[in-house]
């Protein structure tokens, strides 16, 4: 268990991981403190520290070559790149045939938005009797484009969303002022996110009303902006915004409205993908009528990018390509991670152990109703609330001093993002610590 006096201010600034001693779900710092890691570096971790299968990949000659021999994969790829891509495509969401790789999740968002805008723009030009290829436009129009006479197209996002910190993604991020202050933004429309209350049975009527209002507001936005809407961007669970959920019916409604409007449905699975919800992709639990148009990945895949349906393939060479579309070495780790998740049955494990963890959190909320409320989650996407920000931060500090490392989200929520290998015994250890903390705070 941890010792010392680390607090919430220091944990993100001064805790230095000893990644030689850290193993599995146990994070060891350079002072020898051991923490049960329910943080996993904002859901970046997947298989725990020093997983033998990943170590074997990293020690291979192929990985070394991928690390020291940079290649421009769009123009002059290494032969192994094709094998890795084909392997990754085997884990694509059903109905999605294309993959586009970059270095991080936020880059994946940026490029998914670009893909949506490109396909949308080509369709608009063709519908108006013009060319799909912008290089076939009259010279004066091309010159205007180069002089920043950009498209009037928009992306619709949701209140409370977090999609990253690059310029385009920030225009779709609405969770914290600090992310956006002083940064110019596109004035794109924002729809309300319903943010279900928990327990669901108690708040069924309220949740249904809020979802109906949110869908009505989205429909009004789509009607108002009409052919300018290139896509609707949404997280299956609003993770950075406070672990805010909506029902499967809500997401089916969003998809139906996108289909009616003729725009892309873009799902941000950067934090919710890779198996943490108990399915490889959280949206698989929604029973969507058909595949989303674009699904962005990151974090647990150790790289970023997006999957796309065939109708969002960018066919004109050069429109999307960068010097390096994806890191070969990181992609090898991504593929091995996905194979381990599949071969070791970790999706079923996450569903089973996650249900046990959630039941434990629900019991704590019943035991300490003045301290803990609204436990919620899917698999290992878990959270609960405290009455105030100060109490939430105090709760996390006390848990940390006892060796359980959880993290914050939203204004007053505790978020848990354990590695997928977290055991039932480790869950019980965590619940014991959280019980002690809540009991201490309740006085």
C-alpha cells in the first residue's frame, strides 16, 4: 500500500512511475509506493504493466526495425505495414471496411472530421452540377480556396463533450473552460446531451424526457443548418465530461436523424473503445440499424485513427495523407493488444468483473448516501458522484493515501478506468478502501 503525503495536486505532477517494478494492475512509484491502478493513465493502459506478450513484441527484430526505420507509409510503406493493417482491420466495428492511422486519438478526431468534410463537400459540388475533384474547379475558385475562402460546412457536437485539444477537435469540446479559453473556435452548433440520472429505474421518466428533448433539439439543428451539416460527433459515454450516459434508444435516434439529414454519424471511441466497456466497441451495445460512418480510436490501441465505411473512403490521393500515417511500431503493439484481449477472453472478464465492481459501488452508495451517489458504468467504464468538487477531491486523496489510485472527471465525479486484467480480488480490495474512505468522511 502507498505511504507518504501525495495529494491530488502532486499526483499528476510529481508521481514518477517505476515502470520496471510496476506489474499488472500494480503501479509502483520511484519511492517504492504501490498503488492499485484504477487510473491507467486516463484509460490509456489496457493489459497492465509489463505484459509478457507486449514485451515479446517490443523485443522482436520486426519491432526494432519499425522503430528505427521511419517510413512514409502513404508513399513508400514497409512491407510489414500491410500485414499490420490487415490484422487491425479484423477488429474493426462490424460493417466498417476502411482504416486510417495517425499517432493519437485527437489526431484521429481531426482526420475523421476532415474525412466527413471532404465527402460532404464532394457530394455538394456534384449535386450542384460541379466536379467532385476540387482540382477541376475554375482557377479563380481554387485561388479563393488557397486564400482561406473555406467551406460553410459544420459539425454538430454535444454539450459536455470532450474530443481533444487540437484546433478542430476543440471546436467540438465543451467540457471545461480551461481547454478552450483564448483559443479561436469554429462556430459550429451544439446539441444538448441528455446525461441520464442513476439508478435508471428511479429516473426512467426524467431520463426519457431529457432524451426526447435532446433528440428534438438535434433535429431542429439539422433542419436549420440543412445541407451545411457534414456530420454529428458524439461519444458513446461522455468520459471527460463527467461519465455521462445516454440510452441505446437515444443513440439509435441520433443515427436515424443523421440518416435523414444525409450527414455522417461520427463516434468518438477514443476512451470507450478497445474492450473497456465489455465489448470491443461500446457502440456495439446500442443495436444501431447499421454501422456508423466513422469510428475514431486511440488510447488502448496505443495509436490513433478511425475506421470508416466504404462511402467515406477518401479516394483522391493526397487529400488526407501526411508524411507518416501511423507509427509501425505502435501499430504492432496495438495489434498484439487486441489479440490478447480476444485470446484471453478479456471482454467476458470485463463484463463479469465490471458487474461485480458496479454492484459494490451501488452498495457503497446505499451505505453512505450523503457521500456517494449515482454509481454507473459499462464494464470497467465506472464512476460515481460526490456532493461537491472539494469532497470529490478529498475522497480521491484519501483513497490514494490508502493505495487506490482513481481519478476525477466532470465537476464532482470519481472515475475508474482499470486495466482490463483487473481481478475480482483486486476489485474487492478497492471496494474495501473506498468503503473505509466513505465511512471516514461520513464521520
